[in-house]
């Protein structure tokens, strides 16, 4: 039986008498199979599972989709019930921001200024501030985050390390549609034609993942995005980047080791992101090995 609570006091009451460890999955609602992968991992690992549903105003820019972001709490609760979630915590803005606009916020540092942070100024400050708040409100032993938002996951890990937070952060691989499109609450904005164009994100990552070197990965992925720029409707790429998984800085052309190939692009009025983790083998005199990882 899933309890749905909206205030800090009701959350504490719902947890009273529950012993054992707690796992939390933080979401903005409009739940889909990607969220469910996190919820299932949480369910498999902990006695108590809390799912938070909160569209955080602090992480939306003035021209972003805060007002039109999908809000489907009844359906979210139904999915949580089916997944045997113990508590859905869907607080009001005033519960999360009891002092109004916060004076004290989390500063993400240099990793928060690149890629998503460069295109969405203030975004990661808003994300880390609300993640910190929701960790304090739910006091979990473990928190699950999607690899889909790889830069966010890296920053949350870094915040947990730098703030000595008493929580384990666990990443969960990206869930995709059969044709490669990464599941996202924003996919529901896409028309059929826009969705076809949007397949270029995962196709670009898959093309990059076939290559053996950083330079080859970048150019193969870029070629797919360039073709999609001429599609109808067209794809507008914000960035394509091959970065280190812990700092999100571009890796050198002769980089060997782990990397993340990340892309952000717009189609119609919708902005989408995707990424794939890769391992680049050291150059071998007999010729390059292909990269094993694929985006779909
Ligand atoms: P959101 O509701 O978009 O803020 O996402 C909540 C959590 O679900 C974040 O940790 C996301 O990274 C994760 N998530 C969203 N989409 C996916 C997906 N397709 N696969 C795996 N995790 C996802």
C-alpha cells in the first residue's frame, strides 16, 4: 500500500515505526519506464522506498518549460503502487522552500558551468540545492539517479563527497525505446515528425560508439547530427561533447579510458539530452579496436 504525503510532518508520520534502510528516487513526475528502472533498483535494495515528485522551480530558467512541464500525479501514484513504493512524497513549493526564495544555495563549481550548465545558467545550482533539500527531508541510506542525466549524476556524487553526505549515490543505466530514443518526460511534447528527427540523438551516440578513437567518435557522431540539421523538422544541436565522466571536461584526441559522449539538441520547441558511457582503448600498433558500448 503506497502512502501519498505532501508535507514534511506527514512524511515523518508515514515513516514512523518503519525500521530498516531507506532508498529514495527523486523525480519531477510524469513517470515512465526510465523512472521505474530506478524505482525497481530501489525496491530490490531497501526496506522502505520513497519516491519524491516535485517540479523544482529553482532549476528552470525564465524561458523554460516550468509552467507546461507535465504534471500527472494520479497516474504517477498508480505506477508507484504497482511498483510497491512505500511512500510518494509530493510536497508543495512552500514545503521545500519554507523561507521563500532561498538565500543559501549549493554552488556546483566548475563542473556545473559546462555543457548543460553553459546552456542553462543556474540549472545545476537549482538541481543540487533541491537534491540536498530532498536528501535532508527523506534521510535515505541510498539514492538512485539515472545515467540519462549523466552530468547531474556526476555532480550529485561530487556533492555527496564534498559535503560528506551520509548517503550512497547509485547510478542506473539509461532506459530507451526499442528504436533508441532515451525515455524522457519531455518526449510527450514531440509530434510524430519531431520524434523521427529526435532519433538523431541516440543514432549519433551509437555511431560514435562504433569508433575507436576520440577524434573518430566525435566526427562520426557529428556527421549524424549534421544530417539531422537538414531534416524536416530540423535538429538544432546545442552541444556534442566527449568528456571525462568525473569532471565533464573535453578529453584529448589521444585519450584512453572512460569517457561520456553527450549531446543536447532542440527539435521544434523541445530540448532533449542523451549520452552514452564509453571506454576508449589505448591505441594499438596493429590498429584500433572497435568500441564495445552502443547507444542502443
Ligand atoms: P526527472 O523526473 O526527469 O527529473 O528524472 C528523475 C530521475 O530519473 C533522474 O535521476 C533521471 O536521471 C532518471 N531518468 C529519467 N529518464 C531516464 C531514463 N530514460 N533512463 C534512466 N533514468 C532516467
